[in-house]
């Protein structure tokens, strides 16, 4: 580096001015002449240690051009940006002496100039890695949804408020947490601890004024969301732990427990108006249609049971299937009931006829924990393998993976009131948000049969993972070059 400096300065005609300006900017106080001006016959070294230039005819000589390799490199390198004074602004000898007589005031003014120069350097704009290398920002940098919500314990259920930006969660610690979310943040607004054991489900009524919660401690609670007060708390709602819940109308609701019992409640009477034991295992899910005529329960013993709500009686119970029935959803204008199973197959029943399925859609690699419809023919499934998949019915197609959890299966999902966001929870103590607006414009070719294996593993744009064939998608295109050696990436490798 030392041998490079003189050669660099030798290429410029005004080398002395450049050196003098550099020294003046770096050592402004030491470059001022003192009241006792050095004469030619006196020592040429200032007491402060600065080398003074020789005098000739009452003036200092310009420094000769030198190729001495021992030139001292100023701090910051020779390419450091410095403020160069105009030649017309040079002060005379008398002015310098007068300035020295002022002492500290002159030094202070030049220190201010140095500070201004430093501040201008610090205000330079820094380039990002994406701008330097021409690649796209990371998926997280392009986030169009709230950040992940990290909880203190495992989250088993979530539910969006039907009209405002609120999300409720049920935790393994028995707490009910209510959060306000935006694209930039997720903030806790309320925390309820009225359950003694794990809270298993949370659910809003149609207008969001009431929040229902159930627990492993066999209780059912009704919470007023306006003031976060517990309106009702039925502590012995079931003989065993309550697992599933469904609001039916303003006053009626249904619940299912770990022993296969389903109860229909009239909350004005604070007691069940109907109960039926439809199996020996857990009632995993409950659903009804807009007419509230039938209530359907899925059971872990491999069956579903249909009840007549108005008649308060069992309508139909299906045959026993080879694996547990885990989740329920309605599609095609509430005319088809989709039932998820432990083997990964979705069985499709005609609504009102629950004895045996009329169609099926296999292909999920593991147990289906939950199903959420987003359009009349498209739904989202949460699977034990941690993936959230978009599935199209009639024609039956896997659209792709919307998102994923890494360590555990997807426990539950919920769609926001405007349909733009999906929230999913898992035992990894994290609630993840996914922007699903693009799915409403996704078209599926009914005539072309897709590959189940390929499509069920295809990552859609909301997924945090990318497909293998998109590995080189972010690499910039190499521009053509006139150089015989071909295109060159980065700065030039030659220097005059």
C-alpha cells in the first residue's frame, strides 16, 4: 500500500495542493503558524512535531514531487473524502498571524467545520445486499401479514373475531388470551384464567359480543367481550373433560366430551336440553348448517352422528370406518359434508344422509386435524405432518401448500373476518399468520387431472418454503459483454 501512494499522486499535476489539503483537513490546529514564525535559519521542525517546509524569499516552497515509499497514509486511507479549500480563499501571512492571536476561537471554528464534514459522511445512504447483488428480498422481508405470535405454552385452538382485528387463543395452561393484530405487530389486550386445566376451545358468536370457552376441567364459560367479564361459568358441564364446542344461535350451543357424549344447551336455563352418547371415544368436532336443522358430530371411534336439533333426537349414525373421524366442514352451498380422517382421506357425505359417504378424496400423507372452507369449492386442511394445504373439490385437486409448522402438526386454523388472513396454531407455542388473498383468484383446470404427489407438496406463494425448481429464480440474469473473455460479474478486475 505504501508503494502505491506516491505513484497515485504522481499522476496528478497539483499533487502539492492535494497533500496540503489533506494535511490541513486532518490536522487543522497543527497547520496554523504560531506567533513566533520560524525563520529559514531556524530548525525546520515545529515543537509540536509537524515538519515545516523550507523558506525561500520570505515564502514557503512548494513540496517537491517525491516517489518516497515512506509517505505517511492518513487515517481513513487516501480515498477518504475531505473538504478541499479554494485557492482564492487562502489567507495571507498577516491574516494567519491575526488568526493565531485569537487562539481558541480560530481552532473552535475549524473544529466545527470538521464536525460538519463528519456528519456529511455519516449521512451517506447504505446499499442493501439485495441491491448490490440484484436478488429478490427474502420471503420474510416481503411479509404481507402479521408477525408470528410466540406464546408461553402450547396453543390448542384459535378464533378470529367476526368483525374487528382481534384473535383469541386457548392454551395448555388453561388461559384464554385475546390479541389485537396488525401487519406490523400482535399485542395482548386481555388474559383470562378462569379454567383450572387446559383450555381446549375458544369460539365467538356471530356478532362477537360473546366468547365461549371449554376446558379439560369439565367446565363451559361464557365471556362478555365488551368488558372481559365472565357472564356464565358452568363448572360441571360434562361428566368427563369437554373437547369440542359449537354455538348454534343466540342462546343455544352444543358440546362434546372425551367419552362420546353430545349435549345441546339452552344457556337461559343453564342446563342441557338434550344429551346423547354416540360412542365410547372423544367427540372431535361439531357442525350445523344455516337452517340449524341438523347437528353432526365426528367421533374418534370412526363414525359420525347426525342429530335433529328441533326434534332433540338422533337422526342417523354412520357405519364404523377404519380410522378415527377428526374434523368436519361444509361445501357446495352446504349440500356436502366433508369429514377428515386419521388415515388422511376426506370422506364426502350428502347433507342430511349421514349413513355412508358418496365420495372420497384420498392423498393426505397423515392425519387431518382440521378443515376450514374458504370458498364454495376450496378448503384448507391442517395435517399431522405440519403442512397447511389448499384443496379443491369438484374436481378433486391438491392446489398446494399454503404454509407449515415445523415441529408439530397443525392443531387448528381460523380465517379472519375479511377473509384475507389465515391463522394456524400448533403445539410449538407459535401462532402463524398467512395471507391467502391470492387463493380466491386461483383457477383449477377441471379437465386436466393433476398429480396428487406433486401438487400436495407444491409450495404456494404464502408458504415460507420454496420449490426446488425455483432455487435459481432469484439469481440475476448475466448481461452480454463485448469482452472476448465473456461476461464478467462484479467490478472490473483491471486498473490503470
